[in-house]
């Protein structure tokens, strides 16, 4: 079994790979793309770092924005885990 730090690093690498692939077809000047990149960056954080960052988002942008960021980051992390699982098998 991978250590948590190693797993977080592998998840971050998988997310970066996904974002790099999306970049080829995205309008990288749009607000939507900037939001996607911010969520990806947050998804690459450890659990503790994500919690702190999302808490700050809640304070500055409101609970709805924090909830949406949390949800999108969790989805990216889940997708990355499935990607890694397929890659290892």
C-alpha cells in the first residue's frame, strides 16, 4: 500500500496530466478555465491543506462557493484515483 504522501503526489501528477490534456482544447483565457485550474490546484493539495484553503474560500466567497470547490476538487481526485488504478492494472 502506498503511503499517504506518496499517494497524494501520484494523485497530483494524475490531475496535472488531466489538466494538461484539457488545456489543448480549452479556451485558456476564459474565466471558466481559470476556475478549473484553481479547482485542480486545490485538488492536488493534501486533505489538511484542502480543508484550510476551502475554509478560506468559505470566508471570502461564501459557503456556496466553498461547497462547489470542495465538490469539484473531490471529483477530480476521484477521477485521478480511478486513472491510477487503471494504469496500475
